[in-house]
């Protein structure tokens, strides 16, 4: 059983035959403090590895499955990113919010160019992408 949002219907498959649940299992072993958003790093814990990993994870899943990256508006003008692949909506990093219920309806699409205009975020994405490639090899 999984705890991330949308896990029950996350049955889409990539070219390898892997589903978002399979990627969640792999990512749990490679998310780390150095891939966490810097402003959140002091609260990152191994028992909550999804913390601060949303945008880089969502864009990585977009690379694999296609679809759109959407964002739940958060305080301070930020967005929590998740994936919508032809109506298959999943959020591999939703567990970071504990019992808080996010509203995934009518969320704006997120731009890779805007998110990756921050060099540190692009670097964290590349690090996570490299770790995933190594784990899949």
C-alpha cells in the first residue's frame, strides 16, 4: 500500500513497463537532503524523504510519462507540483504534508523554464535524474 496522492489509479506504464508506484519505490531510496529545496533542507528527514522534492520529481516524471506538471497554490506564492498524464493524476511527494489535504482541482500548469531558471533547482533535478538513471541501470 502506498500513501502518495493518486497511487490507486497510477497504472500508466513507461517504455520499461514501470508505473508511478514503481518510480516511487525507487525514488524513496534516492531522495536525500541534497535534492531537497535549500529553504527546506533543515527540516528534511530520512523518514519523510519526499519533503522538498516536489518540482524536481514532477518534472522528472514528466520526462518519463509525458503529460503536464500542475501546481497547488501554497502560501507565499509558491506551488506544490504534481503530475497529470491524460487524466492519471498522481503526486509522488504528497506525503510530505502529512494529514493536510491538498486541493488538486483547477491547478495552474507549471513551466519547466520558470522552475529551472533557478540554477540550484536545475542542479538538484540533474542530480536526481542521474541517481534515477543509475538505479535503473
